[in-house]
């Protein structure tokens, strides 16, 4: 069977650049890698075909020869290969170099493990997540909190190695204590973590009675956490080495505390700034005056309301917002006014308002008069000269 065109194998055009070529190779190599398709001969064949195509097209000299003569460039000693194929004298070893350069040791390396990559030794414990809700005031002040965190930790009875005290760990016969096994055939050799010992090179013959040979038991720890002032919703705090214990004495993972800030009755937060919506009596808004606004630190701030203040007007209080986690000046507090319409009026109050309305001219309500003027022009535009609505 004749070979497929290398560009067709990788699904790229002939003028493809190096970045796009590498991206196409990565995608296909991941798709057909033997580790992801164990026992699938067709996938292994595709994997080899993809690797061969990339080995040629990623080399400028080989690619130039291939573009001129196609596959014939690497037959009968042509193209500088001496009849040894597109990989040259190195054969599978050269392709192993290419694979490790592109993937950085993924899948445990190739070519007999010249640069390693398969995991050996005790495995690191998993990282843990803990969600903590605090109040906005706690976020302003900062706080020290105590939390209970359940986790799988090293067994005290066996010191984490999983073996009953007084019994040794046995050397794994499948990997001869190396923690890795090599598989595959032909030009491809895949190094994998030993499935029997999990990469540790040893296995437990007599399991610990407390942990059943896992080296870990479930425990709940009490930890102290310092919440910095100014922390924002969604930020996380990392406690190194406070996660789950590793298997058979492996290093512990980390604990990540995700902070969530509960909604506040008065304030809304945007970064270091706080927003507060404050009512203003109609008379104060009309004549001017002052109101008191609460501040997050527990104090009060006096706001001078100018006469004629309207709903939506914003007033800024410098430095009355939240502190910043990384230092710097505090944020601001922005107070948004809304004019409160009087309710539950007496007859005398209604009478006075009607009198006020009669005395009011256009100067008192310029926005209303302007709006009515625009509305009238809008309606006029919808009506034809003969009085019928325009369609």
C-alpha cells in the first residue's frame, strides 16, 4: 500500500507554518497515543504515521526534499538518509526526541526512558478545597478563623508506608523495584508507571491493620486561617502542605480556601469601592440640606445635599471604601440619592401641595416640560395632515 501524503496525514496545507504544524501534530498524537488506546492496533498505526509525518515536515531540510520529490526523497538512500528512512540513523530514538520536545515528557516518555518521565516514588497527596463565607465587615477588618478540615492523612500506626509494623515492604517483581515498566513494540517503546506497585518500586505484603495497606486514614484537623483585610469575593488562600497526605508516605498536597462574601443590607462592593443608595426627603432635595450616611467602619458621614438634587445623583466620599489586600489607599464610598415622595399625607398637606403646584412654573419642573415637548413632537410625527395616523 502506498504511503499517504504527509500533509494529508497531519491535516494541514503545504504552506503551513511551524506553529500550526506543531499544533496539528500535538492534537493527533494525543488522540492516537497507545496509552489512550491500549490494544488498538489501528490507533497505534495512525500514531506511527503521524509521528513519521511530523518528523519529516518539522525538519526544514527533510521538508524541502519531501516538497520536491515526495516519499521518493527518502527511498534508495536519497535525501541524505542513506536508505535509513526519514528518521535517519537514529530510527525510533530520533522520534522519541521529537515526541518529548513537543510534549515535555507526557505519557511517561519514550525511547527506553532516556530522560525519564514516568512517575516513580511515593505519590503526592491531592489538593483540597474549602469554601468559607464571611461578612463584608469581616472582609473590611480582616479576621482569624478556625476551620475543621477532613482529609486522608498519614497512618500513625505504620508511619504511612502501609505495612504492618515489623513487616518489610517487598520489592516489586514486575518492575524490579524501578517503579516503571516498558511496553510497545517495533520503533515505539512506552515507559509507564508500574501498575502493580503504582510507581513506588515496592509493595505491601502484610497490610497495616489500621489503614488496610493504604498508608492513610481519615482524620479531621482544626486549622487557623488568617483572612487579610480587603479580601475580595472569590479570592483564595493557599495553605501549603495542608491537603491530603500522599500514598505510602508521599508529600502532602495543599489546601485552598475560597472566600465568599455574603451580601450586605446597605452596601454593594465593586473592587475597593462601596456603593450605597440613600433616600432623601423631597423637601430636602428641593431646598438643600444634609443627611447622614453609614460608613463600613461603623461611623457616620454627613452629606451636604444641594438644592434641586435629583434621583440618581451620586456623591463620593473619598477613602471611605474598602482597604486593599496588597496595600495602598482605601477605596471610596459612592452614595446614590433617590428622592422620596411623601406618603400618608393629611388633607392640609395635600392642599398645600396643590397650592404649590398652581404656583409652580416651567422653571420649577424643566425636565417634565422638556419631556412633554418631546412627546408632543413624537405624536405629531405619527399623525398626517388630514388627521389620520401614519402607517
